[in-house]
C-alpha cells in the first residue's frame, strides 16, 4: 500500500466564481509507504480554461502568478501525469487530503473535462476528520495549526499545493499506524 498525500490549489475569488466554476491550478503530492518512508513528490501547475485569468485575491492567497498558469499544461495532461506517477510502483494506493474539498475539486474538474473518476472514488480518505478523531478534538483544525500543534515547523509557502502536501505528510507519518482506510 502506498499513500498519496496531496493538496490542490484552485482558482478563487472573494465571492462566487465567474461562470460558477473553480478550476484546479496546482497539484502537489508526496508518496509515502506503509512504513512512513517518503517515496517522492509530484508538483504541477495547471492552466485553467473556464476562467483563465487569476483574480488578485487568488494570486495573493496562493502566490501563484498568471505566468505560472499561462505556461502550464492543461488539466487532462496533468491528471494523466499525476495518475502515472501514482501507479508507477504499484496499484494499491490511498489518496489522502486535508478535508474533502480536494477530492471534490478533482471530481469536478474530471467531470468538466469528461474524464473518469473511479481512480479517486474507490480509494480516498479525509485526514482532517480522522485527525480530529485521533486527537479527540471537537472542532477541526486548519492544516497550518495542526502542523504547529504537532510540534512541527510549517515549511514552505502556505496555500501552495506542494508545501501543504509536504506539511500534511509530516502529520501523516507521525500517525501512520492510526489512520483508517
């Protein structure tokens, strides 16, 4: 079993998205084995199609520039590359994110691009809810607060997919034997 600890960044605005669509603009992931060993990482920007111009709010929140997404490959190419990276070593995997939004964004973008979703539907878990259960918390912590609560330094840039995935992997590895899947 391998665990894909991933995070996404998506187009965002202060209010509702134009045309009602948020699109993924970055995927970051860390691959971990059942012993908590890091097997590598994956990172890619994605060019949005429905709303190709990033809002000022989105650029400030994520530090992702318009140039980053303008020169990026399209979702269909990136998601195939991401799946190839996941399945490189074996097919027994579990996708893990902090909250269910990341899963829903992948499902939404797959639907937008008419791609199959069984690869995420069949093998996914929400670490945020499980973390609250493990720690006996009544309210869920944000990722950055959870990382600090565990005594780790939050490294990288918050709201950047690869940094958030790497920081989430610290928590995942600490509790590698306690997650339900």
